C-alpha cells in the first residue's frame, strides 16, 4: 500500500518561498548573503545566546564542535549508545575513541550515573543527546563534567524548543549542535548549526567552517579547515521556518497529547507506553514515540509492517544502538538502550496532521498491537 501518513514531512507554511525568491533575486545563492546572519540570529535568540554558526548539516555541526573543543586522537568521549549514528561518528572523525554509555528508561538520554560509570582516564568530553526531544539531565551532567575538567556538547538535533528547568536545551553545555534536515522540527533541506560558549572557540569554529582561513587575511590558512558552509538559499528557507517555530512546536505537542489519549487503553493494559516529560522539563515532541511493553523486535516489526501494508501508516523503529553497529560494537551490555531500541517506534508527527487522522491512526495502532500481543499469549 502507498504511504498515506508519512512519519514526517516538512511543512513550509510561512514566508519561506518569499525569502528564497528574494535570495535568488539578490544573486547571493552561495554562502554569502544576508539570510545566513538573519537565520543565525533568529535561532540564537531562541537559545539564550547571542552567537551561532550555521553549517551545512547537523553531522558537521557535531564535527565542528568537537574540533573547536580540540578533540584529538588518544582521547575518548562518552556518547549514549541510543542515538543517531552522527553523534558517534563526529568523535571518530577526530580520531578519538567513542565510549558508549547506557541511557535512562524515562527520557532515553544519558544520566549523571551512566556517564560516571563509563568514565575512563582518557575521557575529555561528553556528548549528551536529547533523544526524540526529551531533555536529558544536562544540568547534572554539566556539573559532573566541570568537576572533572571535561567538556559537554549537547546534541540538540531533535530538541529545538525543549527546555530543562526553564532553560532551553543547548544552553547548558560548552557547545550545542542542531540539525535542520528535512524531517526535523524546522528544516532548511539539509542544514545544521553550532553554538559555543567561549569567544575564542567561536572564532576557531568560524575558521573551521570556512577552510581555516584567517578572517583578516585572504587565502591565509593557518589551520586545516573545511568547507562546511550553509548556502544563503537554505538559510532563507530556515528563516521562514524559524519564524514559525512556535507553530511547529505546538503542533508536535498537540499531536503527542492526542496520541496519548487514543493509546491510553494500551498503556492501561501494559502493552505499550509513550515517554513523558520529566518534572521540570519540557520536550519538543519531535516525533511521537511509542514503546511496546513486550514481545521484542519481532513483534514491534510485525506491528509496523501491518500498519504500513494494511493502512498506509508509516512508522519508524527507534535507532539501532551504537553497540550493535560493527564499528562501535563492544563487549558490554546496555540493557535499557537495548530494550528501548527493540520496542520503540515513532508515529506520524508532522504539523497539520488533523485530530481526526490522529484518532484513526491511533485506533489502527491499538488494534495492531493488541492482535500481535494476542499471538504471543
Ligand atoms: C538528525 C540528527 C543528527 C544529524 O543531522 P544531519 O543534519 O542529518 O546531519 C545528529 N544527531 C541526532 C540525534 C539527529 O537526530
């Protein structure tokens, strides 16, 4: 069956087209042009900072943050095993070692305890991920990192708009990174952004983005840099998107709350649960999440197959944890991450999905989960 309800799709409901046409008319289609700075300022304003650096995707945002913090071979960085692969790859790009840690059953992110347990003598930093937009306890992780002289990067690719204790995610660590890929809450097609606390590191990150060139001396490159720039056309889309960020965020919140209502009978029977916000935290609800209560990956996959083939409802499994990938496999077990990864799925969650459609999708999910659970019994 064709996909009737995709998991995600970009909704360009603001001034994106007007800004893109303006960018084209201006002749500035590559990485100079006014929209880059306007987009950077508009995102920074949401993050309680006055500086941000737009780059060409969320993966290189992580790479730039690691390089700006001077990550080198012979050092190690703690990363949650349950994340998108980019988080770990950025560490590998620097020749450093990825050290995996287990996650919390509530928000799917690192905890201060899991970070403590993973710590090694060569650990210089931690990358915390706000998985599916649920804030990890980065207040406690920041304290731990400060105590031990290490840095913290917050991977906020999924958490634009989320906050912890009234502060936006991304405002706790030494650096934060964002992604504006097509399925993220706001998108530039491909795009990313870095924030950094330290002014010296900000300058270094700006040089790294632009081939290592000295801003005061053309074609003088005192370091090996990269071409990680965002185009003005992408930034024009991004400005239109970020102006509508509150709309997109309230849509994601409405959608998750509505699913929670329809899926409540599954929760009552212990067949599935939707992760919830912890006290003092506000999620971005990037994608609505459902974690099945029993059965393992075969049951989860059967539910997903059935929703697609019978009803055209697309879903996504949770990320495959890093310890299951060949390059990050280790001889250790990560029971919480493994359980979430094997039982978790994301439901259609795009702005504009109607209440009636959510109710209908939810009913099909309830029926599919009940049927598959019956097969187990
Ligand atoms: C999307 C995502 C990224 C990477 O973003 P790209 O823009 O696709 O390179 C990094 N980390 C997490 C957790 C993500 O979800």
